[in-house]
C-alpha cells in the first residue's frame, strides 16, 4: 500500500481507524462471552486464566501473566477474586518464596467440561465458518506480533 495516499491534513475519522475496529470488536466479543459464561459463574478475564490453567496446571503468576500479556499488578487482584470463588489456589513455591504457584481447585478443573461446550455458540455468534474463524485468529495473532515488535 502506498502510504502517500493517506491524507495527513485531515482529522482522522473514528470509523476509519484500525485501532477502533479492534477495540470495539473486543468489546463485542466480551459481551458475547459474558452471556456464554454467566452460567459458569466466570468473567471473561477469569475464563482466560482458566483456559491457561486447563492447558497446564500449577503455573507461576508470571507464567500466567506472560501467556495473557498481563503484568502481575493487573493479574494479582483477579487471581485473589478467583481464589475467593474457589476456582484456584495460590501458594508460595517451596524452592523460591518469591514465586506464587497458581493451581486449579476441583471446582475450577470441573468447569473445563462446561467450557468445551462454548465453541459452537461462539462460532455461531461470529457469523463466520469455523475455517474463517481460524484464519481470522491467525491473522490477528500475526498483527499482534507485529504491533508488539513495534511497541
């Protein structure tokens, strides 16, 4: 694309901004998940943490944060609420007291079966085929990677 065709002397229009499309799409996705997760008693942020732990249990806070692109200051209050809801436990690592290990409780682990049922509803909400969803996800992952390199 020839960047010289972009008018630099005009006020940018909101609807023409990629950042706004990503932001508003993220909000819409969160609303869909809020509805889907209501019966599981999870918020969208909690669901993301649970998915990380369902893939691999007993991770450090920093491991979870790295996977979700969140710092510990953002993640710690979320994890405390999840512990109060008896979804996870937090314990100091025996070999390094500075590290906190996050583990699923029995209840948190059991929610995995309910989560497995969400995909068809989510695919339907996007009004895209499963293949289109996968291609879109891959393109967004590539975009995220490019943006993180530029940040």
